[in-house]
């Protein structure tokens, strides 16, 4: 269920807490193929379904950066700040890809707010630890520490 915060200050009060958990997203071969086209990464473990079946993962897997690129979707679908006109990605502090994501796998994000500091322009800079879970896997697919700026 999507959480709603009235102000950026309301969200800042959640530092140190898990703020939201997204819905599950199913990774499709069409998404993987589109990502390969967009990035030029056509490695066979992603796009050659028949060859990938005989490969180390037993089938095609999503690109790590495709998994990472879902961060904005996890944020957008799991919480909102009413009095915030926009947000921008500012960077990443740390990223680890721990478990391959098979095509057909389901992912969701668990967002923990690590810090929230005021910045010029009536905004805040937040650092989020997002754990991207792969349904049924003992370890996350990815853990990323992302830096996001939001403005009133």
C-alpha cells in the first residue's frame, strides 16, 4: 500500500526507519531485450534464451543495471510527498548485485531512509538504502545506497 507524506519534513522524521515496501514487479524477456537495445549490452546470458538455458544460470537473467534502474519505480509506486514538486537522482554511494535475477523473477524494493539534510532551493538531499528482494531467494538481488534530491 502506497504511503503518503504531507511534507518533506514529515518524510525526514523517518530517518533510520524502513519507510516503504514496493509492490512486486515481474521481469520479462521483453524488458531485458529492450534494456539490451537501449544500452548496447547484448551479452548472451541476457538475450539468447536458448543458449542461456545451457549457461550458468539455467536461463536468461536481467542485467544488473536493469535491476538497479528500477529504483525510481520502487520509490514512485510505494510512497509520495504531497508538498513536493519534483525529485532527481543525485547519485549512488554503493551498489552490490548479490543474486542473479532470472527472467520471470519478481522483484520488490524495501526503502530505508538513512539521512535527510536540507539543501538550497527549498529541498532536501536524502540517502536511501534500498534492498531489492528477489521473491523466494535467500539473499537480495541488489542492495543500493542512492542519493536523491527532492524539492518543495
